[in-house]
C-alpha cells in the first residue's frame, strides 16, 4: 500500500479537489491548499454581500416608490383638478416620472463613479490584481446600472399610473 501519492493538478486550490480529499480522509500538505480554503471563505462572503446588496437595492426602490406615493397623496386635490381640466392620467404620470429620472440617474452615476474609484484603488493596492484586472470596470456593471435606471422608471410609471387612476 502506498503511503504517499503525488498529484499534479492545474489548480491545487480547487474546491472540488479539496472536498474530494476531505471526504476520503486523505491528508495533504496544508501549505499547498491553504489558499483553497481562503478562496472558499471569500466566495461565501462575496455571495452573502451580493445578496445583501440586492436587498438594499430593492429596499431603496421601495423607499422611492413610497415617497412618490406620498407626493401623490399630498397633491391629490391638485391632480384631481388637473384631470378635471382635461389632462390625461397618462400624461400626468409621464410628467411625474420624468421629474424623478434625473434623480435616479445622479444616484446611479454616483454609484458607478464610486465603484470605478474602488476598482482603481484595489488594482493599485493589490500586487497580483494589476496583471489580472482591467483598468476600467466591466461593461456588465454599466449595463446593470442602465437596467436599474430603466427598472426604476418603469416601476414608478406603473405606480403613478395606478395611483392616478384611483383618483
């Protein structure tokens, strides 16, 4: 029976390899697989932070929606008067939503700028990341920002239209 086996692999920190070795009670040189454990922990932390980030985004969109509902409730009489004068609810909702799009755009552009700044800072501070990370943020991040802007405008348009129909 062999007492020692040498394994040549492209990634000694592979989580699948580490789990296989642990399930079969194989002992390995901990120096070679130390980074695999750190990688697993970091992936779990990033996944948790991503979930938290999505929750914060959803709550922020709900907060803006509630604020918009409050504005509509506060100016209910003025909106009813405008509808009596002949303004359509569709035009009123479009006008109200257009006022909020610059606010959303400023918030999203500020978040993109902070993200780009953090990306640049991380690239400068990390020795290994300088070769692997690009100079700019990934294009999917910018696309996600545009999707969030469109989603906020769509949700607010539907919400305002619904509120104005109830008046």
